[in-house]
C-alpha cells in the first residue's frame, strides 16, 4: 500500500501551526471586543454627597436645546443632589464658549468639588453674587459632549 503524497513536509507543517494559533487568538480577541463592548452600558458616576446644589444650566455654545438636555440628564441621574433652577441661553445670546465652565455664584468648596467630580468640568471662575438663587452656573461650551453623553 502506498502512502498518500503530501506537498508539505513535516518541518513545514510544524512552522505553520504557531501562525494558525496566533491567527485564532486574534480572531477570538476581535469577536470579544466587538460583542463585548456593544452590550455594555456606560457606567453612571456614583458620587457620595449628602447636600443639595442649586445650579443654572446655560447654553454658551449655540446648539439648540442643549441646556434643556443637560438639565434633563442632571435631574434624571442626580435629582437627590441637584436642583436645576434655570436652563436657558447665555445673556444676549453670546455663543462664544469653546470650553465648558463652572461659574461660582456663592462660595462653597464642598459643593464645587461635587460639581467638578460630577461633570468633569475643572475650569471655573468666581463671580460671587448673593442676590441670585443659584449657587453655580454650568455654562456649556462646544465641548459639552465630552462631559454629558
């Protein structure tokens, strides 16, 4: 009985096996990334804070309705800690803000740190005004999508 002819020698067969194993690992990793990331929900930030913060959300970038969308997001996710007193365009519709910013109207470092951690916005200015109801303003710049998704 004659043995079937094989074009690959034993040496060539042995050198192909590691490449096949690497290829199978890469394919498995690709499917893990594709199927695993689609099903994951974004994590909501779990921030410990016992007080309440009064804020106004101002549209400083000019995208229609963005102040209301961010207000809805804050109320839906952080209603126990945030009172959104106002949401509107910035005064005189000056949509000049490239970057979002926190405006401190009443000084309270604990609440400011909470807002910074909650929103991710680190830029802030101090414009103290005891005659307004809100303690802080969140002015949304054109980068708002990096903070509120």
